[in-house]
């Protein structure tokens, strides 16, 4: 079965052996994530080299994402690495404390003192521990613990409702952008952006480092929800980062926000990745829970381009089995995905020739029940536009650009194929496209396909022609 929804995995100790990587690629991984919160530049470089070898051996285009750490607002360290806190006890966050105990702990973000007020609620370790702020004196925040819980070294802090002023790009992130550029990654994810200006800065830094990677805004702050359209205008795609987002807005609000983010992003021609705890139980179990199956399936039905695995593949016991299970769930969910092109067309206005051709290809493919849509594309934009609407026909992005081949790897329903033709003859290019589709097993002689192309050949953004082709027909005619 052809799977439309893409799978993103996180590389880590559990998935960094060449044999495991080869199995993950064979299981259907489309994009790998390098988590820049952990590891050195050399660690990431070695993993990239192993992945590229595994993907080349398998003959697949697997994209690479660098995920920046962003501002991590954390407690400091404890004398015994952790403390047990009791409900209703007093606890102090002290910006000047060097080593914590059961009464107080330091902060690696001293500016937190300036961002909070009495009555605010702080959440630690992804919301597992909650404290109410009672008063602030100097550089100390006096809190009251709500319930029994453990607090250990360097656990994260969130403020309920948002409002922290930490910038999205830290000095570490700025250096990591240079590292990402040197690794020729295909995507760079920015953590905790609050507005479009954060994404503009990231793009400027990427370009200065010589990279044309696509930008991903991780939606995980209250401010990002308020500024969603501003961020979307400034980015190429978004990630629904449900962990920190749930802590800031409340877990009950996340499902509806997920649907909204996916819907608005697709309407604005941006791709979407849904992430965090999708198959969490499979860190230590060979099978998912029923709730996890429903979670992944609902993300697919919402229209997400990709679903992402984090600790499941970075540190879990069953990384390959997790990917295989996720692939099965995606395929099953896609069988009941809604196809309603007419309604979506009525809601849209097309002002560009290339976008109009992309939409016409979808409409034609759906009504003629063709085997495939073949988009000959230099930039990948035509394939992106086609993938925003579901016509239940596989889309193949045929490109002569190696960079584009990897960038489209995250688009829903789009399979990247590389054409090695370098001339400018239209008929020869179409012949090369047919040959590549046949070689990839996408079509057979006699199949009907819809093909889009731009003339003059090789011009980015120039898709201006649609052709309905019977594969191999011109051979018999000639």
C-alpha cells in the first residue's frame, strides 16, 4: 500500500548503529531529526554520514532536520541530584543559589525573576510538578508546592499562560545554525518562536551560513498561537510541539489547537509535522496502546503531513517496530480520509499560473482516476501545492535538483524522484520522467498519468503546462 503521511524519527543512542539505521530506512522513515539539545557537532556529523549511506544503499531520499534547542528555562542542580517535595511546602527559586536542596534551587535563566508575578503558576518537568508563586523578594521567587513530587537536576520550567521573554534564538542556536548549514541539512526547526520576526532572523542566519534549508516553526508557546498567521507567513512549515504547548495552554486545549494549526497551515500552503508522545509506550513495549493508535490516526485524519517520533526511536527499546507500527496506522487511517476537492476549490483563489496548473492537475487526476500525478519541478513548489489537498492519487515530484529531492520528502503524499536528464528538450525530459516512474514501480506501460511541466525547461517557478499521458504511448507512435 502507498502511504501518504510521512514519518519523522529522532536519532539517538537507540538508532545510531548502521544496522539499525538501515532497518529504519527500510521500514519507511522519510525524515530524520537531529536533536541539537543533545550531542556534539561531531556526533551529528557521524549520524548524518551513516544515514546518508543507509539511504543511498536503499535507494531512498530521506530528509534531515536540525532541531535547535532554543531557550531552555530550567532549574539548577541539587546536592543529591534530586529532591522529594511535599504538598503545601514552601520552596524557593533563587537566581543566586549554586547548589539546591529540599528548600531552594538555582536557576539557569535568572531573568525568570523579572517575568513572573505573585499568583502566577509555574510547571516543572513537563507539568509533573506544579508550584504557585506567593511573593518575590530581590532575586528570589517564593513558591508553594501543590502536590507531592520529585524535582531533579536541570528540569524545565514553564509559566502557565506563557509570557516568558527569553528570545527564541540563543547564542548556542546561532552557532548550531552554522553547524546545520555545514551538514547540508534540509530542514531547520526553531524552538519557541513567538512571532514571525523570530523566523525571519533564523532565515537570515541560515542564508548567511550558506544554507537554503526549509524553516520549521515549532508551535509551543501561547504567544505563537496568538501570532500563528504571522509565523506562518515567515516560515515554510510548522511543528505542533504538543509537549511544551500543553504545559502552557493546558492539556485539554491541545487537540482542538492541533486541528486548527493543521487546517490553517494547509490553507496557507505550509507543511505540518505533529509531534510529542505519539507512541510513547513503545519506548519499552513492542506494541502501542489503543490510545496511541487513535492519536496517530487522528493526526492523519486532521491532514498532518507527517507524524514524529522522539524518545521512541532515540532511546527506546523498539525503534524499528515503532516505525513499522506507525506506518500501518497511517495507511489504515488514510483509507477513510475525506476527499472533497470541489469544496476546497470553491474556497480558494488562484492568482499564479503555476499554482493554477497544480490545482488543475489535482482535479483532473481525481476525476479521471489516474495512476499517478507526476510534477516535474525545480523548486518543489508545485508538489507542495498539490499536497495541500487530498485527491487520493500519489504525487511524484520529479526533479533534477538533489536539494529539492530531499526538501519534498516531508510533503504529504509526495514521493521524490531524481531525474538525471540535463538537456532542454521537452520530449526527451518527458521520456526520462516516464522511465524514472517505471523504474520506481510507480506506473506500468498503459497507465494513465497527469503530468505537469514548465517551459522553458529548467526554469524555477515556471510550471505552465498540464499533459494527460498514457505511459509508453509515444513509443508505439514512434
